[in-house]
C-alpha cells in the first residue's frame, strides 16, 4: 500500500510550483483532484511535446472544472472540500479568501481540512502581494547576481529552480501537517514561499559577499563561488565539456593519475591552497588532457575512479541517459492525449513499497461526472 | 507543540544536501543528533563568516562525535539507533552497509527504524557509486547546458540547486515514511537522489530540445528558455538590472502603462505572438524606459502594479532585504561560536503553531556526555 493511500487532496494550483507538489502527493498514493477553470489551467498548451510540462506535473491526478466566480462553482468546491484532507493552492495571498474561502469558512466546511499554500514571498511582509515567477525569485534571492562571468551581465539559471524548490518544500509542508494532524490534532494552515526555499542555495557565496566589501561581483563563471577549490571548472572534451571538481587533495591525486598529468608529481601542489595560487596552470593542464578525450571517456574514467565529474549533457542526451532510463526515473510513454514522450516518476522512492502504476495527466474535466453528478448541464458543456 | 516533537533523528549527513534536510527536521521540532567524525565534518571551517554555511545548515541539532571505524564507535551508533525513529545519511550507496549497518542489521537493532538516504544518482543503476557534487548534477541533468548565452559556454548556476533540491526532497521523504509508519506499519528504506530532484527544473526547455532537431543550443541568456514570452529579459536600471516577465497580454498592457511606453498603444502588439515577432524592438523600448530609473523604483512600481518584476539583488542586499527581515525569514544573530551573522529559519511555516526558539549550531561533540556517559575517555579527549 502506498504511503498516502486514502488521503484526498483538492488541488487548486497552476503552472509549475504547486502542481509539482501535488504530483509528488499523487505519486505517493494520494487521491489528487485538480480543480481547473472551465477553459483549463494556463499550462494546458496544445499537444505533442509542447504538452510535456503539463503532462510531467499533472500525472496521477483527476481533473475537474469549476467556475469559481459562480455560485454553483463555489458550492461544488465546498462539497469537494467537505470530504478532503488538504486544499493545496498557489494563489497570491488573500485570493482564496476573496473567493469566499477564508480560513474560518474552510474550518466550517471541514474542521479537519489543512490549507497548504505556496507563494513567491509568503503571506506576510511588504512583498506579500507581489506577483512572483521563477525568474523574479532568481533576481531577488541573488541567484542571478551569482550566475555568469565577472565581465558579463547577471544570468538566469536555465533551470526553474525556484519553482521546483517551492514545490518540493510545499510537499514537505503538506506531509508535516498530515503527520501533525494525526499526532496532535488540528493544524489549520501550513505555508512556504519560493524565496525562502531558494535562499539556502546561495550558501557558498554568502560568506564572500559578507566579508569582502569589494567583492561586489560574485559571478565566478564555472569556478567555485567562494574561490576555495581547485581544480573546479568546466573543461573541454573533444565533443563538448565536462565539469571536474576536486574538493579534497585525494581527488586531485586521483585526477592527476587518471589523466596522466605531469603536475601530479609536483609535491608543492598537494594541498588546495597551493593549487589555488596556481589555478590557471592547474586549469590549463587539466584542459590539455581532457581535450583529447570524449565526454564519455572522461566521465567513465574519472567517476569510476572516484573523482567528482559530470559530462555536460544537452537535454536530448538527458532524456536518453542510460542511468535515468535503467532506474525508471525516466521512461518512454505513449501519452493517450499527447502522444509519445519521455516522462518522469517521483524523485521520492520507497524501495520496499514499489511504485504505483503511472497514471497520465487527465483530459480537462474528465472527472466532472464522478465528482459532480448533479452539476448543471451548462457547466458540463463548458468543460 | 511543534509537529515533530518527540521524533528522534540520527543524522550522519555532511556538507549541504543532507544537513539541509535535517535542519528542516530540527526546525519542525524533531530531536536531531548529528554524528560527526572526531575531527568534525568537512563543513566545519574556521570561524566568523566562513562558518556561515555550517551554521545555516546545522541549527537546531545536537553534536556528537564517533569514530565509526572503531568497535566502540559502532557500538555507540547502535545504541543511538536503538532509540531513534530515523537514520538520515548521504553516504554513497553501500557505504553504510560496509560500516556494518546494512538494512538487516538496522532492523535487528530497531525494527521501527526508518533509513532515509540521499545520493547523487540513487542506489541503483550504472552511476550509483559515482561521486556527485552539486555541479556534477548540474552538468548531467542539463542545467549547465541551458544556462548562459548561445554564443558562450555552458555556465553553472551560482546557486547550489541540486544540493538544496536533494535536501528538500529528502525532508519530504522522511515525513512520508513517518506518516506511513504511523498509518500502515513498517517501512524500512526511503530514498531520493539529486539528479531526480533536479530533472523537473528543466521543464520549460525540454519541449524545445525534443522537437527542434537543430536547437542544439538552448542557452537563451536571460530570455525565455522556450522563446515563448515577451517581454521576458533582464533590463538595465540606473543602478543595476531588473528582470521583467510578461506571461500574459494583461501584464504587457500594465507594463506599458506603468513605464509610459509608446509601443503600448500599438494595437498590433497586444498578443504574445506579435510581440515575439518584434522581440528586439520590445526589449529596446522597455530598456530605454527602465534605464532612467533605479531598481527600487522599477520594482516597487511594477510589482505593486501587478507586473512580475524582480530587482537583481547582490547577496549583501539579499541579507539586508527588508521583506526577508520583516517576515523573520532572515534575522541577525550573535552566534555563540562564530560571532554576528545573518541566519535563516525553515522555509516551512505553521502560522498557527509558531516557531520554536532558534538553536544555533552546536560545538563539535558538545552532546557526547549526554548520549555517551560511559564513553571511553580517549574518545572524549579526541572530541
């Protein structure tokens, strides 16, 4: 039996961050009822590969449609909530209350209901009502300021890290609230924010920023954010790049052995401080050796030899990565609505419990008849 | 009462990812006993600001030291585990078993014990034993390939996103296992991996990579990863940069009003597709307007007006951000071991339960006398 069997979630979230949390809930066995406006949520875009983000983040959920501006829609939502454990929402703070569902009303509908909410900046403080998307949070949290090269502009991370960090923390928040309810009784509201979830990612750069008044520019390209590690960089392969990071002196010795570096026999370079003093020589020597090899040759040799190394894979390589396919993290799937695509399972695994079956993202409103058998025909037609 | 009151965690993790998970557990009320080698874990570096990452990720925990290579150390660990709920570890897969604590032994010590583990690539598959640090995962998952500009090299995100994503998922994994144990009984092992936790961050770029055979280069600088949104870029301010993202036509109309853009009255630009066809004109017009203003003026005007906007803050500005300080996300603290620094609380909040007191990271081995009253004097001396 999956861990969240019998837990019912009413999911009002849209786009990436909130839906990622409810995807994890669904994969852990919860019954997730995704509530969308009659026209569908903003991420329902076309078919084929363009539908991939929607399919990724909405697997395992049922879809119902409600017009929350209408009295009928509000009544149907109240009925759903009366039999639910958790309502998950990523509206801006205050919006759910304006729709008629403040915490007092939610408690009257269902005293055991937990409200779990995610927003960009949290429900308090001067920025609480400001709109927040992933890049807004990257800017405000310092991710942009620390990404890129010293002689270039700030650069956004290509990864939607603030969204997925927000969603992962929201999943943890829901589980904490469920555990609390079972052990200690009522808990009305649990929340997280994208900016708080993203802040800890800056740990390496924060000490530099705080101690060196002139270190205005923390963009160190592909070198270590605090200038503390060498070798630590991107190095050329004959078919792209690899990242190599030697956080210990032992890593450096092994790297030198495995790449046959002459500098490896230089005893003055056995400690990190000495290597940092000659960082350009070290980087040049490593690059000269790696440039003759393919990414796969370097990755296999170094990683198997215990030296932290990653091949810089493009996304086509990532979705065909033999490790991710062998472990079932990714799998090829013929989506009933959107056609063949590679999809992912939850990053949280219970080896002794196994996985549930993969349930693809559902067509818009396909569960309306199940949950609203008496819904007005007009509302059904809209869906 | 905090949600995890009475839950005891034995924490064998080091550096960022695992310790972040156990920091969240401690902040939610769990008793976390951090087990370090006699010389301390790798992240205990000096004092002052250099100690900030250690202090960030180890607040709320007690510290004990054990030499796990020795019989005494193994006995003391077994004694700790016999009275614990969860062991959390981020060794490479197989290392804990080699130390004498495979799952059979753990079950014999304590049949209710949950083992929660985090690794770079997971405990199965061809890369399972490869060393993994944040940048290794950024390379292998496609984060590097999608960060930077089309005419430049791949760039690492300055944020340690794979570490913190791994830790946040590990927290969720522990909570799921605790809930499962309470509802359904035994669960021996729960795990997550940094690469699986990071993969979903690439959602925006994956469709492009999969559908356009020639889109080898997905580095779009500060523009949208899938080329779908305009305006969406970094724009100059007279004291730095701001990020502005108009995901809806309404955002564009508001932006044009708030910045007084002449292009705002061009009816041919009311829809996204039309704006994308003239993306350079749009970006130039926005930049001409923003360049006259400060970041704060732009942020306040646009965000309050409902247009997603973020000021690019450097880290000194981030730790002094009035919003983060007002909400208590960050706070100034005089650390008893490391002096004055700005620290952070858990991103998961229970407004009705409040926070527990902040308990700073503990000196190495400071809880040895509590947990090992009969420990050999030599071991005590080492600590």
